[in-house]
């Protein structure tokens, strides 16, 4: 997934929960971590990815 796809997923999760604050509170996160990632002001914190059921992996591929 790209950062954009992760942001879209997080936005959908927050919308389903009734907003950023309810979703963040339900997962033990500070709402500013969620808000700043959605706004593109920071990368996804490990605890944010964990709450979303995701893990960060770095992949290198050979360019043809």
C-alpha cells in the first residue's frame, strides 16, 4: 500500500467510528497522531499502523 492508500483507509475507519477522536480513543491513541498523518504532516506512527492492522515493510526491487 502507498501512503495515500493508508490515509484513505484511515479516513474510512475514522468515518465509520464517528470521527478521528472516537477512533483514536478506541485504539488508545492521541487524536493528534491520527490527524497529523491524515493531513500529511507526519508519517504513520508504529502504534497507528498497529491499530489499523498494518505493518510497515521496506521493499527494494531491481530496476530493469
